[in-house]
C-alpha cells in the first residue's frame, strides 16, 4: 500500500494523483507496490529481483508507461536495473523518476540503471524527475544511469528534471544513434545549500544523418556545486548541438566541460556554454512592478528553468 508521504512523492516525480491509466510499475521502499500491464505493454520482474523488463509491441501508439520509485525509509540503499524493449513504429511516453523523503540520520540512496532499445521509426518521450524532502540529517542520494540505443529513423525526447531536495547526484547518459535517428535532451537542474550535481552525456552519432540536440539549463545557489560534462562524437555525415546555460548565485561553483569529436568530414557539431549571474537591471525592472528582490529573483529563475 502507498502511504501519504509516498503519495506526495509520486505526485512530485510522476504527476500521479491517482492510479494512472495504461501500464505502470510503482516501487516503494525497495518493494513492488502496484503494477498493471496492457495488451501491448508487458512488465516482467527480472528473475534475480534486480529490476524489470518492459516490452512494448511494434505498432503501439498513444500509450504510456509509468515506473516511479519512492523511498520514505531512512538508510535504504538500492540499485535497480530496468530494460525497455520498444518495437518498430511505436509512439509511447515513459515516465520514470524517484522521490526520497528522509527524516532520519542515515543516508538514503537509489541508483536506477535504465537501458532503452528503440526500434525503427519509433518515437519515445522519456520523462525522469528527481525530488527530495524530509528534515533528517541523512542525505538523499540519486545516481541514475541511462543507456540508449536508437535504431534507424527513431526519435527519443528526454526530459531530465531535478529542482529540489537532492543532496548528491551523478547522472550519466550514453546513446548510440543509427541512420536518421534523433535524440533530444532537455535538462533542468537547480541546486542549493551544499548539494552536488554532476551531469554526464555521451552521444555517438554512428549512422548517416543522425542528429542530437542536448540542452541543459541550471541554477546553482548557496555553496552548491554543478558539473556539466558532455561529449558528442560524429562518426559519419551527421549533426549535433549541445548547450549549457547556467545561472550562478551566492558562493556556488559550476564547471562546464563540452566536448566535440568529429571523425568524418561531414560531421557538423556545435557547442555553446554560458555561465553568469542574474543581471541587475532584470531585478530592478521587476521590483518597479512591486516585487521584492527575493520575489524578483524567484520569478527570473522560474522563467529560466521553465
């Protein structure tokens, strides 16, 4: 059963106010809480108990899979391996994410490793949100890993969001793209206090006319630390773009490490990186409309991360 704390976490990371339609697998404090499959989407527990296999039949369209994880027990640490096998000509939304509420003195940690095998001409939207809460001294730690293999003509849109409450995270995403495949990544990240967040992306454009667009927007407050480490490798006629745009506040530190590797004369690769503070004239302009300085900063940040 899902208790009130876990339900609140589910609302934050997966937008679930009630049991979702379609296929879902809800994990709470290291155990399966609820599951549902459909005629086109099957969810199977791995024999060794380390995770699940999600199998989506070719031609499946306008369906969704929710696989959120919530932890409300202090001191719980787990590693989960989830594999997604998506057939050809699909159009499916997959909603993941993890919420940790830690009111104890021990650290709580969830490391989710997700592998995606996307069939030809399929379209996948993948949403992964991280959230932390609780007034305990124990840390809330999340280390997600994502491995993506895109077959010819496929498209994957990834929305990676972490806005509040996670003390430490290292997110690593790797992707291999076949001919005509496309990967879009939109990362939104905010750290505060003494939090640390590392984002690593490695995209290999292996097939002709493969394309990727990786964009990260982040805000670092107080004494927090962020690192954006991204590499695009073009191995044939392809195109790739990455962008890191960050706002730095207080005594925070941000490190941006964009990398491009072109192994073919027709590999067109671009990177952009910008780090700076909020412009004073922006704050002044909003304050003339009646906002306090703190409210003006919040408005600017919310608009930046939207």
